[in-house]
């Protein structure tokens, strides 16, 4: 077999990939273009980083691959303090002064003679891009670093990354918005002059250039007119040509060339996101021409349409004036006119259901439940049942036909979801189905709402486009987002505004694909109540009431518990001993059309996987309320029988370990309590006995316990341990 020309690089990338996600670069520029990847703008670059060995081999086979890059931030769980020693003595002095905390973590020498100090990522902190002269922080976003053994990079300090010491870090941070230009915690806070200076000094070229590009569409000439796109490009190109990195000998010249090529793309993107059609008032022009050339977008728009500050109450006269100005009296197509005679004469189209009476097409649906209640197991059963066209096996209403689905699992890897689906396939002996397409967290979380350049929440157009494209490609009729809390960069579950933005994204996706959109959501925590308190309750959806209000249908998956108070008390007391948490129930919390479903009870069981696929995988098995209600009764009966059987086992077998089933059966056959009547014992017999003796049962001579060794197939798989009690 012929080795790939990138054999050594691939081998090294596979080693690094066992710890962190990796992707290939050349001169610190990602090798794979969006066109080669077949992804939309903004979905390539560092976002393709992976730990999957097969994907690593494919990515690093690219003809231009020469470097191993690791993204910083949540993808890798790392951040990097990047010290560029070539930028002057002050940088070296800073590094020396801070060795007491820098020296405690992993460090790499860089190609330019600097040092990368690698720390564990710290969530919930907002980090500045620049810390000191020549010292930058790569903590996420587009930040990534080349990783040893990439040529020019070597291990400098062989230690494991430690968590960034926040106190020491803040003490070492020399820049503030008051004393140093342009480095206030974010590029958005920097002045125009400061951003231009950063480009000139080749300090974080791209973030500074990108921020300038998003300000340019709002820049105006003294006559109030906007700069043309051509003029905007010219401004940025001139700034770039004034950069130190324009010189070929500069260590970042390759990066500079790449950024120069992207100027047109940046300008085009910025102009799409900004409204440059608004007329500007004289007041706004005065504001613009009196200060900096670049003004924040929202300030310009505000000054253009109304004065700044508190506004007077809107009057009837103002509304009447607006009406008078609107001369168009034609019917508005947005308004649907209905009369009794028109609707009686019309045959209305019936509701189209994905699952009859449960999930309509183009609807917004939610599954609410606590963590670990079994939501992902249930969803795996649902998508598989839909893909084979049989939802009745879940106790649900029927579906008209098999349908494909698209599942965004933001907290599980695609391989984990596939494992769950295979368990369902084996459970039901499925042999054929329509596609079930999964995107897991290993390729990055799928968000629907992002923060724009000025910090406002907006629907992520790129991601929504990708979702619609994939759904249309496979003709998906169900799109799952799991869980709700991961879908927005501006997530505030208690905010109706935040919930409303997500709802608009759901509606947009549903209307463009014809699919139902289903999201999984967590319930509020209330340790003072029983685990089933939220069954079919509107309060099952944590956060703002707007989340529940926006749903077409909502279902809850909760622990099943008896209704009788005495049985309920016994259930609580024995939940752990008897693993009663395995019993769950699906209820209807909301349905706009039709009647609520009757409660559907499931037992969370284990499905044995194929040879070599590891331990059992959890699945939902359809049961009845009677099955759940009888668990306590059966368990008590079994314990009584077990106590009597323990006496007979102790007398018949004696102390010690007994694993030869034929011998055990020969000695116990015919005993009043012995449940096996045939000539031999079967696995089902041993499973029943294991339920009775998995916990040691006391008898007059000691204890009896049946131990299951799952690593063995036959001999030694089942062992009765009969031990004398030591008093």
C-alpha cells in the first residue's frame, strides 16, 4: 500500500488528535476552502477541527497541509497566551516578570521565536485580545495556534495545561480603555485610530481589520453621502499597505497576504448587515462631522430618525399624519379576509400530521424533562420509528408514511447518537429505513441566534441557511434541536425577548422546509417536590413563559410514580434499591389541535449490542401503567420468596462460590421455592434469580448473593456466593 505524501504529518496529527481537535493549515492559513468542504461561509476554517481519526486522515491529506493547528476556546478547552518576543524588549520584560505563573503550565516555542503558554479555558470570562505590548490572548472565536511537532514549533515546558490564574492574569494585564488605545476588552470598544494602529503594527491583523470593515458602511462624507463599496475597499487596502507586515521579511507577511485577499469579502459582508438607505438629518450630520469618521451603527440610525433621549408620547395626530401620507388604499395581502359565506363554500385543507394527532407539519414542538430522565433515548426511539414508518410500537399514534429526520445534538457526539439509534434498531429488528441525519457536538454546536458586531442578538443567517439546505436535501419532516439552552449566544431563558428570537428562527426553518421543529428543554429544579411534579404542566419548560406560549405542541417525559399516597411513599423509599427511576411516562403538556394523548409508560432498559460494541445501551421499552404499578408488589413477593430460597440454597450447596449451573440445578430441583422445573437452566431463569439475589439475602446461616460477570459468556458468568455471617 502506497503511503500518502503527508504520511508523517497525518501520523503526528493523529497523536495530537487523541487529546485535542485538530485541522490542517499552511502558513497559519486553513488549507480547506469553504468550496472544497461544501459548506457555507463561516462554517469552514477552524470549525472543521476534529478528533475523529478517519476525518483527521482525510483533512490532513490536503495537498497544501503542512501544519497541525488546534483551535482555542470551548472546542479544545484551551486558551493561549501568545508572547511575540520579536516585538521588543518590553515584551521580554513582561514575560520575565510573569514567569511565576506562566512557568506553571505547558509552553511551546514558536516559529518566530516567541512562546505559546497553553492554559485550560475559563468559561464565563470576557478576555481582552491584547494583554501587553507583544502579548496577545487567543481564547476562542477565530483564534487557533500551530501545535508541535509542526515545523518551527517545539515543546518548551513539558507540563499539563493548568487553569488560567485569573488574579495573576488581571494583574499582568497592562491595557485598559483609559490608558492604552484600542484594547479595552473587545475590538468593538476600540477607537478607529487605535484599530488602524493595530493593523499597522501587525497586531491581530484580522480582528482589527474586520471591526473596521463593519464600521465603514456607516461612514459618511461631509455632504452626508455614504462611501461606495469601491471606496470602502480602497480605504482598507490603503490601511493594509501601511502595515509593517506588508514587508516580505516580516514574520506575519503570509498572514497579511491572506487578510489582504479577504478585504473585498469583508466589505461585502459588512454592507449586507448594515442599512445604508436611511436618510440622515442635519443633526446627525453635525454629530458625524464633529467627531470621529466612524460612528457606531445604532447611533447613526437613532440620530437619523429621532432626537436622542426620552421621547414624548405618540399622539393621535401623528398617527393620522402617517395615515394621510400613505395613499395606497389597496387590500393588504398580509391580511386574510374571511366571511361565513366564503368559508362555507370553500373546502379547507386538513391539518397534515407527521404523527397523527401529535406532531403537525410546520409546527414548533418541545419535549420537556429533567436531565437524565431519558429524553435522548426517547428521541432516538422516535426518529427510528419515523424512519421505518411505525410509531405505534412506541405507543404513539400512527404515522402516514416513513419520514427522514435531521437531528442537531449539541451535547452529544454523532457517534453517541448513532449508538443509541443502533440499539433501537436491534431492539426492534429493523432492517430498512429512511435517513436519520445527525450533527453532533464534535463538529461544533449548532446555534440559531448569534451576537452581531455591536452585541445585539440576531438570527444566525449562515447556520439557518445550512439547516434549511440539509433538511431540503433529505426531505426531512422532523428537525430536532437538543437542548434548547445551547441554541443562542444570547441565551437568557428568563427573557421573553431571547425566547422570541429563537421562536422566530424555529418558525422560519419550519416554514421554509415544511418540517416540524422539535427542541428538548429542561425543567426547573425543585428538590422539594417529587420527580413527577411537572407531568403535563406548563411549568415544565424552564425560563420565560414565552417558551411555552410559542409552542404548537408540548410533551413531558417524567419519572412515573404511583398516585396512591401509601404506594407513593413506598416508591420513594425504594427508588434507589429497586432502580425505580427506570420507569418514565410521556404526557401531553400542550396541543393546539386535537385531544391530549393518554399517558404512555416506558421502562428504560438495556439493549445488548453486537459483538465488540461494548456494554448494553439504554433504550425505551413500551410498558403499561399496570407494569409499573406492580413493580413494588412483585419486588416484595420476590424478597419473601428469596428469603425462603436462601435457606434451601445454603443447606443444599453449602458455603463457597457455586458457578456450575447444572450442579446447582440438580441439587435444587424439586425444592418448593425453586423456579426451574425443566431438566436444565436457561438465561431467563438466571435473570429472574439475579433480580432476587443481586443484593445479598440473609438466611439463618449467613448470606446468599448471585453475582453476574458480564465479561464471561457461559462458565463463571453466574456465581452464587454463600457466605457465613461474621458476628
